C-alpha cells in the first residue's frame, strides 16, 4: 500500500469547488492541473483530462478523485 499524496480534506475541497462551479471535464482538468501545480506536482494536459473524465464518470466520487490525483501527479 502506498501513501496518499493528498489529504482527504484537500481532495474534498477541490471536489466541492468542482461541484459548485458546474465545470465541464475540460475546465475540471485545468482546475486539477492548478491544484497539482500548487502542491509542487506536474501533470500533462492529457493525463488531467483523462482523470477529469474518470471523475466526472464516477459522479465526482471522492475516492475516484483521490485515486486519479495520486495517479497523475508527477514529481517535478
């Protein structure tokens, strides 16, 4: 088992922001990139978009969002 890069609180705040804004997957991908960059991680646009679609497809599940963020975050 690996350690999570982001706390449940951080991911929940991002999820709340996504849900309140009613963003589409492209906008969500941009927000996810900003979230990761603010924490010192890089991410490709393609990976962020794939993650955003996975999160959107899950109904914005907190668990899926955490898994996807951990999957796409690249140490810079």
